[in-house]
């Protein structure tokens, strides 16, 4: 059976499975089935959650964890071969164009659409291909104790302020490398540059997807130059050329850096937890600095989707729906730092005083923009790879800023062919 026939059959089976209404508490029509679930490390569900799911549904979980980049590779390799990488997988916002065009995922019926505004990001050609469970966006997270010791009494509001504050911290010997940014050839390095491009007041592309970052007066060029200057000034660890974003986060939790520049919004719950962080009392969120003084950021939500080649679609659908139940969103945030995607859950956490840096988070959430106004293009993964590679080479001194942005522009053009 070819992939299109599998896709059409999957739609029929899935819609008959009754995605919308919840099952009765005592109904366990898929008891005894085991589904495989493939997620990144930050969604490694704790045993009490997986045990509760099995107790409620009778469905057993085989949880598999891979790095973000490795998950995409496994999905692409498996789906091209006509097999399922798992019954449920991570679906990143940046994969929607490619996966949607290929019809690799079962369309879902979102029965709580009004409470899940980010589902629009995972809609391709009118079909919801994954249900968002992680309301990821970026903001600045800093160690307020480090700033106070350096004589700084407020968070930086512009990129220049951030550099000045980092220099003050370094001069006082508080930490050796105050700024945390990854420079490995991975997605986290690329997304940090995208964020800084917005911090410098610009966009990556025009409406026709022509690069806007190749000239010295452009925001993207200035953002990359800012990163390289911070590295040259000794404000970023040279070892960052081998670090991923999750490793930068470990440095922040251990008090080894002062600024998580491209901080994950949900990580504030982890950073402020004394059982998981050495800087729990010092970690604070701040609006992302901007040259204009008006903060900007973009959304990078994560979702759960069901590959069309899954052999357990109905049981997988039960799990995906379970992931966005209010009580599970709250626990995932508390334990793992995955910021809830449901508006009602965010409000509940804030009302209960359980949303770390809640006022800042909610204000920053109000400034979230899509990275691509036209929607994430199918060629994004190739473009992102070109960005990460160029950043890594520039940080190693193998490319100048000028050469790096030109190489990225060539990568963007080639990706669109």
C-alpha cells in the first residue's frame, strides 16, 4: 500500500476513533495495547505520570528519548521507508511545512480549540497534524544575584545593555563567561540568532522569502556580529562551539553563567526549583531586550502527533489527548518546565502564584510572533541547518560575519530550489 492510501485509511480510522468526547472513566477500550512514544529529553515524563496514564486507560507506554535533531532524522528516515518511527512523536513547529506537505501525520480534531491558540501553527492545508503541549517561546532569563553583585539594579532592556552588564559581571570576577549562548551546529544555535534578529528590530526574509540579513545595516547581520563580539570579548565561553542549548541551561542552573539569552519560557519553573537548580532564589525572567525598547519574541511550540504508519492510532490518540488535559499540563510544567499550551491552565497557574515570573511571562507571551509570517516553509530544516553550520564556523573563527551571512543566504536560496 502506498503512503497516500495509508494516509487516507488513517484519516478514516482516526475520525471513527472518537477524538472529541472524552471516554467514560471506566471505559478502557484499548487496554492491553502498548504504544511507543518518541519525545526529546525535556518531555521525559516521570513514572508517576506514565503509571497514572496506564491506570486510567489500560494502555502501556514505551517511552523513547532522543535529541531534538535526532528525532527529526528518525522521523524522516522511517517515513520515507514507509514505517512508523513511533506511535506518537514530537512534532516541532519548524517541521510542519515539510511533514504536512508529505502527509506523514494523521489529522486531528481539536475539541478544545478555543483554549489552544497555538494549534494554528500546527495546521497545514486546513488539517491539524499535531496537538501542541509545550507553549515554548523565548525570553531573557538572568541571575539577579550576579547583577546585584556587579552593581546593576535592573534587567537589561537593549542588546547593548546586556553586553555592558555582562562586562560588569566579568570584571567583578563573579563568573568567567556571563553570557550563555550555544554555538554548536544544532537548531538551538540557529533559533538564538533568529531571536536576536528580532531583538535588533528586523526579520529574516521579506514576503517573497528573499533574505534580509546580508548587509551590515540589517538586523540579522547586526545580531550575528553581536554574538561574535560577545565571544571575542570573553563574555561567552569558547567551548560553546560544542554546546547545545540544553547544556547552556545546565550551566545556568549551576550558577556558571549569568544570562540565558534565549531562555525557554517554561524553564523558569525548573530554574526556580531548589531541588533542580543551584540558583533557585536568583533566577528571574525579563522581557527580551530590543533596540527599540519594545520587546519582541517568537513562538517555538512543541506538539504530539501520530504518524500515518502507526499500528495503534486509536490508542495513540488517547495519549495525545491525555497530554493536554489540565492536570497533566500542570504537572508537566511543574516537573519538566513545559509551559502549558492551554490558556485556562496558564491563568490558573498565575492565579495560584505558581507561574514563576508570571507577570513577565504573560507580558512576553503577548508579544509572541511567528518566525515566518507566511507560515513555516517546507524547506525550513535545510535553511536552519545552513544557519547552524555557519554560526558554528564563525564562532570557530573559520568565517567572518560577512562570509557567514552570505553563506546562510546561499543556503536559504538552495533550500528553496
